[in-house]
C-alpha cells in the first residue's frame, strides 16, 4: 500500500512541472495586458522557468544522492508550490518573473527527486511499470497543460494558472512523510559544483541577451556584455567538464555518431515544439480572435498526438526500425511547419506537426541510451535530456526575440502572425537539414547492440532512471 501511495504522490507532483511549463503560455497575453508589461518582460514568465529547470536538472539529481532522495523531492515541491502561489499573487511583472525563475529550481528538484524516490522504492518489472507511468505523466502534463490552463484563465483569470498548481503542490507536502526515508549515499564522488554553476549562468546570460536584445538594442552594453559572458561561461563549462573526474555532463558521449544524431534530432524537434506551445495561443488570438479558453482547446490538435502516437511507434518498431521513424518524424515536423507558415488549414497542419513531435518523443530517449555502452547509460540519459531541455529553452528565447524585433514588442497586431510564419519557415528548413544529417549519423551501429535499454548494467540502473526523468 505504501508503494502505491509513493507512486501516486510522485506522479501528482511531477504532473505539475510540465503542466505549469506549457500552461503558462496560454496566460501570456492576459499577463502582458493586465500587468502592462513589455513582450521581453512577459517572455521571462516562460524563459526564466525553463532556464533554471534545465540548468538545475543535473545538479539536483546529484544532490538527491548526497542529501537524500525524499529530502530533495520535498524541498523541490515546497519551493515549486511556494513560488507558484507567489506568482498568482504578483502585482507586477518583476515579482512574477523572479518567482518563476526560482520555481524552475523547484521543478528540477521535484522531477529528479521523484524519479530517485521511485528508483529506490521499486525493483524489477514493477520499476519498469512505475517509470512507464512516470513518462506518461510528463507527456500528459505537456499535452493537457495549455488546454486546462486555457479553461482556468477563461473562467478565473491568469492568476488561477499558477494558484491551482501551487495549492496542489502544498497538498502534496502534507503526505511527504509517507514516502520511504532515504539516507544520503556517502560513497559518491565530489559534486561538480563548478560545472553546474557555469552551465546555469551561461544559459541565463544567453537567454537574457536574446530576450532583451530587441528592446535594449543588440549593441547595448547590457546585451552585448551578456552575450559575450555567455560565450565565455560556456567555454569555461566545457573546459571544466573535460577536466573534472566526475562531470555533470560527459561530453565524450557526443563523439559517438549515433548518439550525436539522436541529439540533433531532439534539438530540432523540441526547438520547434517549445516555441509553438508558448506562442500559438497568442497566434490564435491574433488571427482568429480566440479567447484563452478557446485557444487552449485548439492546442489539443498539436498536443493530443503526444498521448497516443508514442504507443503506436513502440509497436511499429518490429517492422519499421526506430532510426527510420526518427528521420520520418523530422520530415513530418518540417512539413507541418511549412503548412503552418502558409496560414492555411491550421488544424490539419497542427496535427501533422504534433504527430511528428510525438513519433520522436516516443523513441528518442530509448534510442539514445541504446547508442552507448550499457555502463554509460545514466550519463547518456543525463546528457540527452540536458540537450533536450536546453534546446527547448533556447528555442523559446530565439523565437521570442524574432517576434519582439518584428512586432515592436507585442504579442498582438497584424505583424505578429507574419513574424511567427517567418520563424516557422526557418524551423522547417532546419528540420530538413537535421533529418538529412541524422539519417547519415544513425546509419552507424549502436555501441552496445546486445544491451537492451530497459535492462542496463546493475551498477548504473538507478542513475539512468533518475536522469531519464527529464
């Protein structure tokens, strides 16, 4: 009975993380209007959350081992819930942005802490089922976040989009004591604090430059300084990760052609999917005058396939190899982006794009782990998900910068659809290039064809499952 309660509590808390990530996009137009904020300031509602979520994912996973898994999970839920409540009460955009920035740290700790708790609680086939539900829950949060949030905003205003997850998170805290206690693992190596700090700061300064560039001017000292600092920080991060004994991100994995091809594929897919989740609700309002509720419901055409298609892809692997499906998914994403860019047949175009994204999401994680020797499965999962989260974060920031530059800093007006169409054409081309390059790289043989992804070497199983939660 305790194991069932542990699973339920973990899944409820984890559901809130992607729900708040995608759901906030539906509220952006109302936030911009009611708080009298610029587009750059409003973008930070999404960008700040996703940046710290990506930056702290690897760090929080390491902390779960050193401080105790239940402790990290509880701390993450508490921080996430508190910041969500503060977001719902914010009276100006600065307070909202800071709350979202800190909330991303809580989201990372919640996700990695929950996966670590499940890895410790379940074993064998039960563990596989638990993590299957874990992945499904994350997909469900991404898929239904815009729709449910649209209904919340339509009926109770944008503050409800943050208040509800905050209240549910606080309720989860009441049951944390029912989770199995876990002791810190004293045998682990030193935490790569320098790597985690450099990566997070590099990501934040890069996003600051991209978001603030259209408003402040690309040559302004603040923007130019941020972009230069980002380059220096990323270079420092690479240098540290190459030298440290136990790096947060094992850069050697990217020297494997097959693994690199899969990372390129996921970057192309989520680099488009993230911006669409963020800016499509405003696009619906601009071209069709939709309110938040109607825009949220319309998002089902894009997000719905994520709930169904991955199951079909898993069954089709017996007849259509996974790499072939991945390349096909990139072609579908490109075709959907072109279709959307024409401005015609909106919902069929969204379905095509959503199917392409769903095919990739159903296969890429497992293929990435299969692409390296089993003893490196945990490091591969961590590196792959870091690439995924970073691409999503930067995709949102880059598209937002283009939109701000071409619309005068608003999420409305006749120039907004034109600006979004421009980014779609660019993403369509990038997806086709990624399909061609990935097709070549994926022709190489996996590093460990005899080691199935579902049964890695015992010494790295927990590490792999915790890292794969991203």
